[in-house]
């Protein structure tokens, strides 16, 4: 793909200020993504039987996940998804509902074989490059995990557990810094 586009010349252009019609495809993509965000927000709120406010911890992950869904499943005018256009095949990975509580497997060293390996977390998306699951946890924040298991029925939508998880896309560990580190001279 890179070799094919190596000789492509990009010509920057500017649209008139305030002219949404000039942006066409970009504005259409924004409308589509906004619709995905609204629908997924309502579906998640219904499952948890609570309001998901714009300031809720899940909202930045929800927007990120909507973009991921769009790129992996939205069929374009040419009859292919963006994923298929880039990779030559449809996406065939496993996915669960956004915000669903799952069990994720923690890698253990050989001397810890008797310790539990499966822990609770909240699914908030997938990683494009590795196809790993993004899981929010109460202790470590956002974690990338290879293996998850679904929980059955109402157990997958525990509002009290959701309140305990931490992490955002820009602060995965959820640790709040009270001061800015000063670089050594």
C-alpha cells in the first residue's frame, strides 16, 4: 500500500470560512460519528440503568470506540470498509458490547500458577495494531489484554463496579498528578 502511494502528490486547499458545504465528505463523516456516539451512549446508559453524562469517564473511550467501529464495519460507497481497503480482508476479530464488564486474563509467571488469572474489568475498545482489548480496571486503569471472557446477563452491567474503574485515553493509569515534574539540569 505504501509503495503504491509513494508518488502521490497532496495539494492542500482551503475552504471558505463557515462553508460546511465545501467540506462535504468530512462533514458527512462527522455526522455519522455523532450518530454512532449518541446511539452507543444511549445503549450503554440503558444497560447500566443510569445517565451517561458528557463528563463521564466512559465518554472519551466511547468516542474512540465509535471511530474504531466506523473504520472496521462502515461500508463506504465503493462497497468496502476502511479496514478492508487497507488490509484486503474484512475484520474477523472478536468484540463485545462497549462498557460491558468482562473477565480479562492476566499473564502470570510460572511460580504463580496457583493464583487467580481472571479479573473483572470494563471493555472500552480495541487496539488497531495488535487487536488487543482495552479494559478499564479499578487498580491499574486502562490495560491492553489479549484474552477476555463475557459474563452472563445482568452480571455484565454492574453499575457499582463501573464507578470504581479509572483511566482515560490521555491518562491510562488514572493517577492524578498534583505537580509538574521539573527536568534535571
